[in-house]
C-alpha cells in the first residue's frame, strides 16, 4: 500500500532514512511489511509540528480515497 498517504517532495528521502534503520529485508514480503510499518508510523504516530509535537488524533485520520 505504498504511497497511500506518504506523498511529497521528501517522501523518498524519508523512506530511505527509515529503511536504513531497519534490518535488511531478505524478500519482497519483508520489504513490504517494513514499508507498511514506516508509512503507518509516518501518517499516524509521529509527532507533528503543527500539532505541538503530538500525533494526529485517531478521529481526524482520513482513510480511503
């Protein structure tokens, strides 16, 4: 589900940095799981500057197209 919400000029760099902190993926399934985990953190759990370093509240998260 890569790219579902992680969109922007820095998304490629963000993914590269996050992947370098994880163990090497030995197959595509492992890589896809790592990408899903990174994107979930980026979209749902990381502190956001506009929210006073808090994550988006669950009720404000938009899912779907």
